[in-house]
């Protein structure tokens, strides 16, 4: 069953077409990668999916519901959450508070209930604290919960971003370069965590990734974008040998390294 | 090993030892009580007006923050605080009517600063036009309780003072409404742009107040509104039954003192509740990173408007009280400098911190109304007595210089404010204890690495 369907999505900024007529179907329970050279429109595509940008044309259907043009908070409430390419934590908040913010759409306390401190609100706060602790344990950060987010080491910050996204109880999580800037050990841990998101929590995962080893290891399907256009889609083995993909990477100069990784 | 453990272990400095000693066992109770007793005695036994009493009043108000911070039982804090604020201060106020006015003003500005703190400190929306909402509340009651109202609604009599109570609530609602109204055009703006637009909107309200005497005389223009109505004194019979006879003026002073105290307490309660909820967390998230906050599902428009509305509502109510307290309002009272003054209270005290903001308000108000003029007076007196201070130096003209210097020094040496938000204190002092970077230093090769690669 398709969880997310992007139909002919186009996003233009003035004269620049960042995403050009991209169609993509993501099956529930799969791990899918979106790859492509720098500036291929991957992050813009994520921003369109999560409602930060409205598509110029095309439609997005999530879980059987048309979400084209909805506000980001509405889309999050429906079950899509994300992380960012350059980490965007709430730096001056504690680790635990970061996760609690992620839970915003799942909490119901209204202004007056909060002011009167009704039992329902207090119960909700308690429950959300417990849930936040569970999520922190899941990403192995519970011992750091009272630290400021900014004081965490890099790898921990990445994991906190995932925990924060999980707090919204998403059905689909979009990870924007989850292993960028990590050393091999951290990358291996992150890869394992991504796998656990799907295997243990049943969340569908879409990731943008440059590290071909990660992409080839965990993706079940891969979509390749270049200059905003989808140039290939398929199983990892198909993508590895696809001439258009190799050409796209070679054309960007950084390709030699990339191809080596694709080949290796 | 947690950072807390290490901090306690390493506080070997003299100051640290003293603090540790003062915080153990019955020591905090004894010390706080002694402080309270000395200050109360000084106030009640020597209620003269002068620099000495000024200082004692400052110490008295600082005592409130000492009580707040002292490691004692909540019941002790509440009892002591209530005795000091509800008995000692009013009695002193009867003995010396000058000071209670200043304390009332300090309370009023504390509530205003708390309101602005919601917008600036919590949600990170730099608002330079905050005093506009204060003006709206003040003019609301000013117009309805004076003959001005008959210019708008022909034939309508000024409202009786007993309507004042209802207008406290109406001021709250109207303030919130204006908060949303002025919040709408700035929703998409951040940082400097937001500051400039709010500055402009604040000026718009002041200019409207100055010029809305034509074609219909609503605000009475630059002359302002005088003889604003005051609420009836329901405490008068109470005083008479207790056999206390004080002048009407003093009764009003006490009345407004308690009213401001009550509204301030309510404000603290509301702000505290909100800050500790999903709403407060959403505000902080917006302050920290708007884009990430949106992506986490926080409805940006609703939360920003809520911050503006909550902040403005307190200003609206305080405006109603202010106009009744002063019985005279005019546009210059609500100029840009006043907005900036309130902002400096928030920043001086500690942005985002409830006790900090109140401390900032108290200190700035006391400096403004009492200490700086007094120091200037004393200097002038010395000058007259022949102390060699150059004659071109007019202390009264230079008193603001001291205030400016104080702000500069504060921002250089303690940018997070006097009593910063706990989180913010950690944020601005990176050089102090850092958490152990455990994950980075462990060189162990994980078993999972091989299995993933293979």
C-alpha cells in the first residue's frame, strides 16, 4: 500500500525550477533513499512534502488524504515528521524539552485548561514526560536528558533530532542526510538506528543521503534526482549500474569518489 | 558522573563555601528571618524620607528575591512574604506615604515587564511598541469614566467608579484584542524588522492619542484626560471599624498598593503556568528556531498571536489601574522611551526569567523614581555646601548618565541578566563546566560497524 504519493510535483523559485515534475510512490513500511548531486533539489523536495514550501504544481497524497498546500503543522499532525540537513535543535532547551516540543501536536491542553491546571492537563504532562523518556532511551540519550541540546556531541545531536521527530508519532519520517559529518563508527550506529525505526517502530523512512555505503546498505528502493528531475528509480543494484546516475555524479566533479563507492 | 556532582564538589572558593554554609540545615531560615527583622525594624522605626531609607526600601524589595531563592520550605516563604508585603509595607506606607507610591509603581512595572517578557523573553519577538497596550487600557478607563464619553456616545454620563472592577477585565480583553491586531501585520517578520514595525505601531497609537481630539474629541488630544474616575473605597468601613483613621489619600494609596499586588500575583501565576506548559515550550521553540518549530508541528501564527495577546492583556489591565491611580493621562506618558524602559527591565533582570524580570522592574523603577533623583539631590546639596564639585556640573542633568552606564556595565559583565532563566545561564557561559563529551572520546570500535558494512 502506498503511504505517500507525490504526483508530478514541481516547485519553482522565480525562474529556477528546483523540483521538476517529480512523481514518487513510497510504500508503507519501506526504507527509501533519495540521492543526487548537490543542488539536485532533494531538500527542496522534502520541504515541499512537509509543507514548508507549497508546490507550484502537482499533488501530494499521504495515507489516502490530499495534503497539497496544507500548513506544516497540519502535515505533522497527520503523521509526517523530519530532521534537518544542518542540525536544527532548540539549542537553549534541554534534551528532554526538545523531545517534549516534538510532542506538541499530540497534546491537547488548551489555554484555559493550562491556566486552571486541570487534572487532565497534569495527567497529560506526566504521560508526555514518560513518553519522552522512552524515546530518549530508544535513541540512547536518556542519561543526557537534562543537558542543553547545544552541549551534546555531534552524533548525539543527530540522534536527538530523530527522537524529537519521533515524538510527533509519525507514520513517515524524512531524514535529511542523517549521517552527514559523522565518523565511520557514528555512521554505523546511525544506520542501525534508522533500521530500528522501521523494524521496531514500524515507521516508514525516507532519507536523503550522500554516503553511498549507507544508501546501498539500508535502502530498499532508491530515487535519483538531478537538476530537479527524477532520472532513475529502482532497487540499489539497478541504481548502482544505471548509466544516467553515473553520468550525473561524474558531471558534478565529486563523482569519481561517488562512483567508487557505488562500485565498492 | 553528572555535571551537577562535579559542580558541588568543586565549589571550593570562599564564596562557594559561604553559600554552602548558608544553605545548610536551619541556617537559611535564621538568616532570612534576621534579614527580614532588621529591614522591617529599620523601616518601621525610622520612617523618614532620605537616602538612608531609600536604601532600606531597596533592601526590603531585594529581600523578596532572597526569600524566593532561599532553600527553605514553600510554606515558610509564603508566610514570610505575605507578612512583609501585606503588613510591614502597608504600615510603613501609612507612616511615610512617599515610599508606598514608589513600591506600587514598581509592582505595576513588574507586571508590565512580565507581560513584555512573554513576547520578548519567551517567544523571542522583539517588541518596541509594548507601551501602546498600556496606553489603550489607560485611555479606555480614562474615556469611559470622564465626560469624554459624552463626545463619543451623546448623552452618556461618565461611568461611576464602581465600574472600575469590570473595566479591569475589559482592559484585559481589549489589551488582548489590540495585541492580536498589532500582531497580525508582523507575523512574517523576524528580528530587526519586527522591532522596527512594532516601534512604528507603538508610535501610531501615541500619535492617535495626541490627535484624536478632532473631528470627534475622543482622547482630548495633547492636553490629556484629567479627573479620571477612581473606584469607591470599600476598605473605608473596615478601617473605621478597626479604629484607624487615615486620610483619604493614604487610603487610596493602600488600596492601589494591594490592587497592584493582587494583579501582579495573578500575572506571575498565569505566566508561570503558561511557561510550564506545551504553550510555553512552543514559544521557546519559536524563539530558538522558527523553521524547526514549524516542522515539529507548532502552529506558528496561533502561537505568536497568543504571545502578543497574553503580553498585551496584562498591559491593558495595568493601563486601567494606572489611569485610575494617576487620575491624569496624556500622550507623552506612552512614548517610545517608556517601551524601551520596560524592555530594559526585562533584559536587565534576565530575559525569559519570571523572577529576573520582576527584579529588573523593581530595580529600574527604584533607580528612576527614587535613587537617581535622590543621589542628584544629595550631590547638589554638597555642591551648595561648598564641596568642590564644578559649578557647570548639574547633578540633576546627569542622573540618566548613571543609569546608562549601569546598563552598559551590566550588558558587558552579565549579559544574561541579574536572575537569568536557568537554561539561559548555561547558554551564555560556555567556559564554565561543560558536560563530559563521553561519546566522542571513547575509541572503542563497535561490533555493529562490521556487520553493517558486510
